[in-house]
């Protein structure tokens, strides 16, 4: 395992990857920690900002081009940018079950599933994890 391919990439790629990895770890903390507390809300806001950074930075990553400079993953980024404020609003309205569902969905889709696709041979994260 080496970070060299990631650090040698265009600036948006390490920003995107490090924000996603940090959001992944904080998401796991959120799942395990007590809900509704000040630490939960604080880490939650940090997580939301990290996920926004992940989604926004993806628009400068265009190695996989299907429609012009875009790929289906960019639709996930748009979806994430819509769902994040909605999930925060649900928490603010004390609609905890809906909030939980949205946040778990964002975590699963935008971090876990999308993250697994970064491990496909030929992608930078494949080189980071498995070597060239």
C-alpha cells in the first residue's frame, strides 16, 4: 500500500479521497456513538461538510467519461448534494427515523458502494491499495 499514486494525482483527487476516507471513519463513529448528543451533532456537521466536499470535488474528477466529461457517479454527487440538506432539515424537525434513513443511505451509497468502485483495476485507489 502506497499513497504515491494519490499524492501524484491532480489536486481534486487527493482532496476528494481524503475527505471521503475521513467521512467514512466519522460515519462509523456516528453509527456507534449515542445519538442526539452535542458530540453527535458536532461530528454530524463535520460529516455533512466532508460529504459536500466529496460531492463537489467529484466534478473536477473526469477520468471516467461517458457523457462528455461526466459519468454516472456525477449523478450520485448531485443526489448527495440534494439529500444532505434534506437530511439535516429532517433532524432539525426531529424526524429522527427519516433522518437516520437518509444518512445511512448517503453513507452506504456515496461512501461504501462508490468507494468499492474506486478499487477497480486501473483506478488510482486500486494502485494505492494493491500497488501498480
